[in-house]
C-alpha cells in the first residue's frame, strides 16, 4: 500500500485598513494607473488594470533570484476591488529572496469621510516566507502613506 503523506503549511497574511479623505474614484485611479503606481510602490513594466494581464516589478536581486516580481491581474472591479498575484524569489534562497507565491488584494469602501482602503497581502508560507512577511509587514504601511500622498496630489 502506497500512501501519500499529507503536508500542510501554515500561511499568514498582512492586513492593513486605512481611511483616506478622498473619493473611491481618486483612490482607484492612484491604485490602477501605472504611472501613479510607480510613484507609491515601484514602476511596473507592462501594467494595465485588465484581468489576466501580466506585469512585473523590479527590486533588489538576492542569490539565485533576479529581483523580478511577476504579477498577474486577477480581479478588477472599478472603485471596489483590485487584486493581483505577487510571485518572486527562488527555491534555492533562504530568507530574503526565497520563493514567494502570494496575492495582493485592495478593497475600497466609501465611508462618510472618504474611502476605507483594505490591503490584504495573503499566502506567506511559514516559516519559508518569514523574512518576506517581516519585511513587507514593515514596508506596506510606508507604501500606503505614499499612496495617500499621491492621491492627495491627484485630488
């Protein structure tokens, strides 16, 4: 009898909720315009807010990883929801640059004083992605701060 061993991995997510004093349309434009995106996160290559569209970001390489973050747009609901895959790293790396296969989801909700923006970066496999989880848990709040500043300029 040949039984396959069931292997389960714990995953963790980064979740950030923030309210911006701007209409959902302003936040949406800031999230989904490639030029603006390049100002609050990283300049994307080949980006369009179209389901199925592949695009990349380039960051600092590490070990066997060339620093390319490969993304694919998964969900586009104007002024409501925007999601894309976020894949990078290399199986041969430990710590920064280890294999990462996650999803970034932005949800917008109109509230009395503007727009509640919820970021969920999901799928960090532990302990393999502990370094990425730590780095990005510290990085995403800074990114949202820059996003808010760009939205202010666009308002």
